[in-house]
C-alpha cells in the first residue's frame, strides 16, 4: 500500500482485521490533507441543508468504526456532538427553519437561542445540526502509525518521487514486490502516470489553531460562515477555505488576516494564534470518491477522491475496497473506479 493518511489508515485497518498480509509505504509529505483536517462529519450539506450523500449509511458506520479503532488504540477518537449553525443572514435562518419544520432527522431549533451569548457574538440566532461527529484525526494517525511500526508494517520512504513502479513491473515499489498495490496517496495520485486522467478537482484549505483566553466555551462545532471546533491540547481549530485555483500548498497571509478578523467578530474571548495550517484536499469533479481497481492493471488499486468528506467516506469505502479482494461487486457503483474504464484504458 502507498500512503498512510485517512485512506491508507482505513485500508490497512481493514486488511489487518481481515488477516490479509500487507505493508504500508509512507513519505510524510508536506501538503498531506489528513493532518490539517478538522475531522467533522456533518449530516447536512450545502445552502439548502440537504442530507449528505449516503448519510444514513455512512455516518453510523463511521462512528462505529472510529470508536472501535479507538478502543484498539486505547484512546477515544470519535465524539458525537452538536453543530451550532449561527445564521449570518435572514435567508439562512429562513431556510433552516423551513427545513427543520419538514421535519428533518438532523435539524433542531434550540430551546433558547440566547444561551451562547456569554461566549459568542451572533445576531440572527442559531439552529442545531445533530448528531454531528468530530474525529480526533491527529490522534488516529499517530496511534495507527505507531501500531503499524510496532508490527513492522510501516516503511518510511523519504521521497514521494522515489516511490514509482520499477521498470515495467507495476507491483514492485521501493525494492518491495507485492501481489497487488493499493494507492492511498491523496493529491499525489492526480500527478501519477497511472491515475492522472481521472477527473480530480484539488481543493486547497487553510486553518488556524488558536487558544482562547477564556476557555469555557462549551465543546461543540460552531459555524458562522467559517467553522470553529475543539482541537487537541486545549486548542481550537478555525477554518477553512475551498480554493480551486492555487499555486502551492502553503499558508497565506490573506487567510490569516481574514480568519483573525472573523474570530474577533465571533468570539467574546481574546485568543492567541498557535499555528497556521494549509493543505490540499483530493477532491473530484463529481464529488464522488475513486474506489477500486485499475481496469487495465487489475493488480493496482486506488482509494482516493475523498474530497471534503473524507472522514465519513474513508471507513466505509476502504472496507468495500478490502471486501473486493475476495468478492466481485463489493464496491458501490457510484464510487467504483470501473465507471472510468474508458478513460483509464487510454
Ligand atoms: C483545511 C482542511 C479541512 C478539512 N476538514 C475536513 C473535515 O472536517 N471533514 C472531512 O471529512 N474532511 C475534511 N478535510 C478533507 C480530508 O482531509 C481529506 O478528505 C482526507 O484527509 C484525504 O485523505 P487521503 O488519505 O486521501 O490523503 P492524505 O491525507 O493527503 O494522505 C496521502 C498520504 O500519502 C502519502 N504519500 C503520497 N505519495 C506517496 C508516495 N509516493 N509514497 C508513500 N507515501 C506517499 C502522503 O505522505 C500522505 O500521508 C479537510 C481538508 C482540509 C485541507
């Protein structure tokens, strides 16, 4: 396997559970998406607050899977939480109220819309999205990579460019031969000879890690255009942007300025900026993941295209990928790489 981000973590976890032998190659490349991500699973999406694709299946599966992995690693990884949607404009409030009245399984109107005023500045009330989830991704990456290393299953490679098939042998990488290789290499797949024709749509995102001087704000996910949520070590994560036109994966002064201004307008507490993160989400034009086996090279697999929803997609689709090793039709047709057979047969 190539890559130990969110996709690689889940593929290797399910391989381990199934007792299938494997090795993971990982470069720890700057620009990887998972270490920067906030870890939110939101059951509703978009301005119209529609239910997220496959939410009823993906969300319970993901919560169970992260909780089980957490038990195995000895730390809590997944938290069920409320998403507090502070309305930035009257039309947002109207849409929320109409949708909540339908009724919606995920939208609730709070008993007292003023109860967050000791901490937050908002003028048009708020709605509650519930259940949402927050996953402690850095703990997951650290814990799972520690587990792989302890079992001699993780190989550190120092340069992504060096991890390329040797000669005509597609299943020989970095001096290691395998029966099959599954690429979980995030945005780097968009540049690779094997998968470059897939309709990737890479999306840059940035975030600030901050400490609040009054840290009594109740733990929840707060949205008001941008998002604010608890992070590790008493920090809060504040982001993000969705930039499809970018020249690098580096933090920008413009984002920092905009986010500082937003935080000053939203929080009553003063705050200190601890870090500024940026990376590239491996999104797809159709907003559906790329899961499955290369039509021309059936020994080469891909788990990618997780985009803005990797936290909920990865456990479920990595599980389908591993199931596909022993049975046909294991992969949902909307996600299956087979839909790009013609494109990948060039
Ligand atoms: C600011 C931001 C916020 C986000 N917030 C959320 C969120 O709240 N919820 C959500 O669902 N999603 C979120 N995402 C998206 C989420 O991060 C991605 O969907 C997911 O992390 C992608 O995982 P991945 O494993 O495909 O890619 P990556 O995490 O990029 O992992 C790819 C890995 O492959 C390794 N690699 C690459 N090439 C090689 C090679 N040749 N050899 C060996 N290793 C290699 C890299 O080092 C890397 O570790 C966010 C993203 C960003 C940027």
